[in-house]
C-alpha cells in the first residue's frame, strides 16, 4: 500500500533544453488533472523549459514564459488547464492574496510552481518535487521526488 508519507525518486540527465522538454512531455502523458509539480533550481536551470515541455505535450497553443513578473499564468489545452506559478519574489505571508487555495480546489487543474517554498505549507503532501541542477554546458541533472500515489504515477516514464 502506498501512503502520502512514502517518498519515491528518480534521477534523469539531460544534455539540452530539447531533452529537458522531452522528459517533461513524457511526464505530461500521465497528467490527468489535480497534480502539483514543484520546480526548484537556480536561475537558468530550465524550470520554465520543463513547464514549456508539459504545455506543448498537453496541446496548449500558448508557450509558457517566465511568470516572475505576473506571478501566475493560466494555459488551456484541449483536455487540460495548467497554472504556471512563479513565487521567486514572494514570501509565505504573501500567499494569502495569490489565490492558490481556489486553484487547489479544482481537481482538473494542473499546477506547475517555480520557486515554490513560500507556498509549501498550503499544498497537499501528494506532490511531485523536481530539483534541477546545472551541469557543464546545457546538461542538467533532474531529480524527481514523489510523495503519494498521484505524484508517484508521474514517475512511471
């Protein structure tokens, strides 16, 4: 039996932005709605590139861009809706005005949050956490950590 306290992880290496997008696209095939994906890594690591790979695979016509100045952008595809959130400049006290609670109530919405630490207390424990580490050149190490059955299903790439 799987529980929300159990953590499962996988590590991937990508050599380019295109490979990072392909990894995200493989994951997107498993998205049904209601998933929470948290992305961490330094500036330029490829967090937004990963979100672009998700969006493209979900058939969303608009290409996600960094949400740093808008904080949140909503994208629509034929069968999915995704919220791309960037909390880079925010603190935990700022979360009350962002509307994350309302998004969490929508079981059809997919949430992809960059720099998610200010919001982690608001989020359910079943979530996929992605840490992207810069390597030499365009290479990246991408560690996926899932806690709970919904997020663990996303690791079956």
